[in-house]
């Protein structure tokens, strides 16, 4: 997954076009690199899955 694709997916999640976003183990580091640079980083919640994948969702309130 490249940076542009990661940003598009995050915007879709933020806008409500997607309810959740699954990121596989192979793409996690490149995806996370894009995610942590965003101003709205704390609005995204990731839940780790067995095997290394993560399911992200967007929350209106930032986490602390």
C-alpha cells in the first residue's frame, strides 16, 4: 500500500463511505506511517486481529 492509497482509504473512513478499514500485516507499517502524520490521528481507532491485521474505525471524539 502506498501513501496516496492509504490517505484515500483514511478519507473514505473519515467521511463515512466506509464503516471500517482492514489493514493486513504486510501493509501495516506503511499505513501507520501515513496515519500518525495526520492531524486527526487520534480519531482513528485500531483493533488488532490475530495474525497481525488491524481493523480501523473513525470516532467523532479523539481518544486521549
